[in-house]
C-alpha cells in the first residue's frame, strides 16, 4: 500500500518536475538522443516513476502493479476528480 501511495504522489508531482529536473536531463541527453520539447512531460513522468520505484524498493513495499496504478491515478487524479465533480454537480437533486 505504501508503494501505491508513493507512486500516486510521484504521478501527482509530475508537472512540477518539468522545470527543475527535466531541463537538466534533456540537456544531458541532447548529445546522444534527439529530444523534443513536447516530450518534457513524458520524461518528467519517467523520472517520477523511477523515483517511486526506488523508494518502494528501499522500503520493500508495493508491487509493480500497485506502483503503476498509483502513478497513473496520481497523474490523472485531478482530471478524474474534476470530471466526477462535474458529473455530480450536474445531476438533478432529489428530495
């Protein structure tokens, strides 16, 4: 369960990693692999998922499936929450 929570936090923090973490990684990769600007979010997600996997392994918790599901839910969590809130707010109120 802790691995799932670590991965969910990593997925949620992916957009915040684009500036401080991804730009140096992209500069390091430029000489070896062509990297475009539209791949920033993907690289940030990969770095976050790698960090979540290392932390889960260090704490000896979680499974691969739990880490993947946690990262996906963490990444798309705000969008899922907003969609569910829109659905709930749009329903007619029953008395």
